[in-house]
C-alpha cells in the first residue's frame, strides 16, 4: 500500500488548499476524507482546492474520496476544485466518466475548476 503526505493551507483569497503528494489508496484515503470533511465542517470555506499535482497513483477508493469531498462541498455551498491532476489521475477520472462532474477538460492539458 502507498503513502501520502497531505498539507492544508489558506490562500490570500481565503480559499483552503489541500496539497496531496503520493498515492491515494486504501492506506491513505481515510486521512484525506477526514481532512476534506473536517475542513468543510469547521471552516466552511468559499472554495476548497485539492491540489493533485504530485499524486502518483489513485485507485477506486481515491476516486470515491474525491467524489465524497465534492458532494460534501456542494451540500455546504463550497466551490470544490481539483487543481493540476497528474496525467495518471486525470486518466482515472476520464475512464470513470467523472471529468465532467469535476469540471475537468477531456484531456489533462489545462486545469479547470468546478463551481457548484
């Protein structure tokens, strides 16, 4: 099973960014889920950004966790953004038909955002 490092920071515009590095799999998704749901509950940010630039692997549990975060953000009126998904991550989202839900383009050449 993989390893992941997740850090949270607030940008000058008030958005909260969760930087994820490593893998999103059974060993790591619990921590990401706690961060996403806890941040939404405690902070109620206008925008929550999940930066996936350095995610090297993501399985179905990782995808499920991003969907959970997306849905939870939508429930509280928070804009949920996936920033810079790696080619691997983008391909996983494309294969599962979730790029449109996350507001991502059909290819990973540009970063897009999702607005609830």
